[in-house]
C-alpha cells in the first residue's frame, strides 16, 4: 500500500521548495515524478526525477504563481496526477518586505489575485492596520505567522539578484508594482488601494501641505543643499502652512513639526486633508498617493516609471534613467520644484 502527497506550499522561497511530491508506503518502490507547466501551447516539462518510497522530491523551479501539472509513473504506467488549481482553496500570500512603499504598492494585487482565482486569501503585511478595513475579504495575519493547512503559499518581495526561483523580475529595472504583478502573474495595471475610504473628511481654517525629506535609504533623498528650506519658504510666502510628517527629526524652520514615529493611520489622515504632499521615493509618497492626495515626487535616482504614475508631479534631473542609479550627477534645483508647484496651483485655481 502506498500513498502520494502533492504539496504546493512554499516555505523556502529562495529555493522554491514547492511543489513537492511525497511517496509513502511499507514496501520500497521507485517511481518517476514529472513536473510540468501548463501553457496555452501545451505542457512544458520542467523536471523528471526518481522518487523512492519514503522520499520527497521538489520542483525547485519557481516559488511564484505557476500552472503546475504533476504526474507519477511506476514501470511506465501513470498511477497518479495532479493539476494545480487554487479555486475555492486557501492561499497564503506573504509580503516579504518591511518598507511602507512596498506594502502599499503590492497589496492591491493580493485582492486582484483573490478575485481572479476565486479563492480565500490569507495575507501577512507589516501594515495590517492600514489595509484590513480596505480589503475586508482578505484575512490579514501578522508577519512570520505559519499556517499549515493552506493549498499554496507565495512570497511577494523585491529582488535585485538573478535568482528567478524567487522572482521573475529585478526590482531596480521595473515599476515597483510589477514585483507583485509578476510574482502573482497578473496584468501590470496601476492599482491604487484607495486608503482614504477609512479616513475622515476634516475641514481646516488654513490650507496646508505635507512634506518629508527622508526615505528608507539616504541615497534616495534630495541632495540639493538647502533645497527643502527654499521650498518651505516659498510655500510660507503664499500663505501655506507646511507640516513635516517624517518619522525622522527635521531641522527645517517655519514648519509645523509632526515628526515622530506616529501611527501610520494618523499620518494618513494628515495627508488626506493636505493640499498636496512633497517627498522623495519613499513610503510616505506612496502613502500620499494611496489616500488620493496629489504628490510631488522628487527623485533623481529612480527611473520615471518606477513609482506610481497617476495624481503625481514627477520631478527629476535625470529623466532618462532606465534603472535605479544612486551615482547620478544631476540634481534637481529648487527653482524647478517651485516652478512645478506654481504650475500645479495655477491648474487648481
């Protein structure tokens, strides 16, 4: 008597240890296990491997979404087969990155995956409080949670190496949202998470804008010495309050200082009621976009399509970049930023 177990739950994404086949039984036999990918033009064989009773064999090909078909033969005779199909199953998707911008960029594709495959999705992010009310049909759990009885499991994370087992794309050469669309094999269509739906509409007596000088990496910051203060001075001159909402402390003058590690929903609420936000390639820029606030994004080191493309004024002294490049020579000048603000305000008046 033998039993055959097909398993699609990846636990080692860099090694792509799923799907796997385990064969058990009391007597020692040897079987032929074949891993295929189902494509429109037919089956593509990925791997053939011998598997004895009591052993487990692995595809070691991709941890990202793949249409698998697996067969088991004994003495040339087909004795078992399995067609991958997540419909009406439980799927666990883990956002494999701490950065706020990554989480905001990728989580809309989790919902698209759920709808496309008609499955129950469990998701772990590092900002569950930001998403759980926006996506009530996704079951959010804490990072590093292990759930045994899921049909399949994926890790959505940025990769800058050539390990295509983990990701089919290299993040520095593509739009950030393409990380999630590629791993989950969904069309790359910009999707905003509409985070404002859980926030309040609050009227203020005076117009204000929000800014943040910082990013997850110092190299992403705007490098023009004194540039931020010049922008603040201009905004003050046209009667705008300037609120700094970065986690990091600021040395800017004549601002409202809300810098601290405040709850992310609190900063989202402040952003929602701002006239606009100005920042760099950072999580707070993605948060501003996510709550529907117009965003001025100053980035001389990322390509023009790396961040979101809607409701944004994109400012770069290196518009022809084709990948992230921290060694660029050109730096955006403050007068360019200020002129961009003037043009935007003219269109609103």
